[in-house]
C-alpha cells in the first residue's frame, strides 16, 4: 500500500516575485517599537519601485517609525484551496513628507489611499534591506 504524505509544503518566494505581489496589493501591516514594545498597525500602502509608501496622521506611526528599523508584512490564505503566502519587508522607515532624498521622492511619486477615516497628511517610506516571502500548501 502506498503511503500518502500529509502536512504543509513550504516554498520560498523569490524577491522579484515578492515585489510583484507587493505591487498587486494595498493593505498590509507595519511593525514598529513604541515605548519599548512591538506594535503592529494595519496600513494602506503603495509601491514605488522597491519603496513602500504609507500615509499617516500624527501619532504612534509617525512618532516612532521614522529613523527606526521596521517590518512590513502582507499575507493571504485561501482555506478552500489550502494555499497561502506571506511577504515580509525589513528596512528603515523615513519621514518622507518633506525630505529631499531619493527614498522620499519615490514615496511621494505614488498615492497610498487610506481606508481609515481622517486626514493623513504625512508620508512614511520604508526602504527595504531584506524582502522575503513564503508560500505554503496544505496537503491532505
């Protein structure tokens, strides 16, 4: 009798495909440290080449992300197909609202459309150091 292997299969997603996936979506999560504790915030974003652009209001994201190491993540899971993926970006956040560096110019070249109510006049950009992704399939 042939044995059927079960359990999840995991495959790495190449950086080029991770960038394509990031470009097709607009909702993710940014992880920053606030008062010594990691915090995760859902955000709408847009891509400009490799730069992730986020709109922000005054508050925790704007007060703690710029100049700090941050993580950014998007993911999806289709339970009917048993397939999911996750893309993670690690990098340095920049207050791109008025700065004149290349990262800030790139962030201002695209328009992230926030779903949350309220004015979001500031821009945060993430310049990636590392982009990784994984796809998994659950086999039965």
